[in-house]
C-alpha cells in the first residue's frame, strides 16, 4: 500500500519560505513544463553500499536495507525527469517543514540531483559566486525542497517539481519512490535542445539517510569525489539522452 509522505516531526525551528511565496520572489513568468511526452531514457542504475560513493562528511553502512537505491533519467519534450526508488529502514524528516522550498534538506531523508549543464567538469561548481549552469536540487521524503544552489533557486513547484511516495516493505522497512522533473532552464542550458538532437550533460545523484533525527547519518552518491561530491563536477557521470530521431519538418535523422 502506498501513501503520500506528508508527515513531519514537530520542532523544526528554521525559517522556511513556502512555494507560493517563492514563486512571487522569483518573479519569473516562464511557462511551467507539462512533461507529457517521453522522448528517451537511460537504463536503470542500481546504487548500493558497495558500488556507490560515500560522502566522507558522514558515516556509512554495509546494509542495503539501511540505504540503497535505483534511478533512471527520462528525457521529456520539455525537460528532464529523474525517477528514483530508495530503500531505507527508517524515514525521518524532522528538519524540513512540508511545503518549504528553501529548507536544510541535506539533514533529512532525501534525493539530490546535480546537473553540470555546461558540461565543463568544474572542480567547484560554486566557485565565482553563484552563476550556476545546473546545480543542486533536493527533494525531501516529506515533499519539502531546496534548490538554493542552482539555476532555479526557490523554483520548486514552478520550474521544477517532484513527488515522494512511500510504501512499507514486508520486512518493516520502506521504499520511497521519487519522481522529479526539471525544466531545461534548471539544467542551465543556454537554449532548449531541438527534439531531434541528443542532449549531453554531467549528472550525479545522492540520497541522504537520516534514521535518528538531527543531521543526516550518511550520504550515498552514484559517482564522485568523496571529499566534495556535491561540488566537484569532474566526478559526475556522463549522460547522453537521445532525441526523437525526427526533425521538426518530419524528416528522419540518420
Ligand atoms: Ca536508513
Ligand atoms: Ca532514513
Ligand atoms: Ca541523524
Ligand atoms: Ca534530520
């Protein structure tokens, strides 16, 4: 049985900005993508304690029932989707209030997506004061979000969206299914790619695991430099998503 992950513990005292307010602050008038047409997708990648990369700032586990996940990327006509299924023994979201779009998302159970939209493999994506070509996007297990370090700060619900749905496993643990969708603008692309051309960018994904409240206990990446996996784009994975194979005028491409 699946249920929406809307609960959160009381006591989160940090300042949050809700989605409606953030939309006003952003002052943007771009059309919200519909994500109605799937163009292409990657295979499903499995990430676990052995083949993943642990962020050196946190702890580790050997138990895939404690933390492991699978994910794939989907190219839509109007942006990129990331679907991830996380296995976790305890779900905790005590630091982020539901509906918040600038919360300390890295302290709770979450999925983080990282885009190197200009594909330059920078050693520090935040160097130079915040001109992002992509950046970091986080969705917490209770639906809270953060994209402060990205091309679409506080853009959740408008320029990017996501859902998190949990279901209990027979062993008492949880599966949490995340469905995230990003406009081309959030990848930091100069222009939206044509339907018939492939799109290539650097990508990484991380799941933070909080099992006991307070700070996260561990963070497991697909790829990367363990010392700074969220900022060092040189360690990201290379992703190429094919186009439709049809030009706008209807002729097939070779
Ligand atoms: Ca866990
Ligand atoms: Ca957890
Ligand atoms: Ca903790
Ligand atoms: Ca927490």
